[in-house]
């Protein structure tokens, strides 16, 4: 297999960097199986709501997850295919 020197791995490196934090990795792994709201996520992880919200904001800003509003709740799901493949390979 030849290494393609012309391919720039910027996008892949950015996804890997964001997923490199254990909390974000847990969040994305959980969201790969089903979408959740922030309250359900922080209850499952046993972390403060503010901590989970900060991680969700970063994941959302990097295009790994997406939030859909349902009344007053926002349900998050993984939209980045590379992130899904990385989680599946773990």
C-alpha cells in the first residue's frame, strides 16, 4: 500500500484530537447508539451539567455532533461519519 503524500490529513487529525479526551470519547460513543439530551448524558456520566455542556459545545463546534430542538430540550446525535467509524473500530 503506497502512502498518498498529496492527501492532507487535517480534518482527520482534528477529529482525532477532539475525540482524544476520555469524556468526549464516552459522550460520542454513547451518542452513536442513541440520541440523548444533556440531562441524560450528565446523569449517565455522573458529571456536572456545566462540564458536559462544555464538552458538547466543543463537539458541536467541530461538527462531530448535532443538536435537534424538541420543545425546551435539545437531543444530540453524532453526524460525523469519521467519528462514527473511529468509535466502531474501538
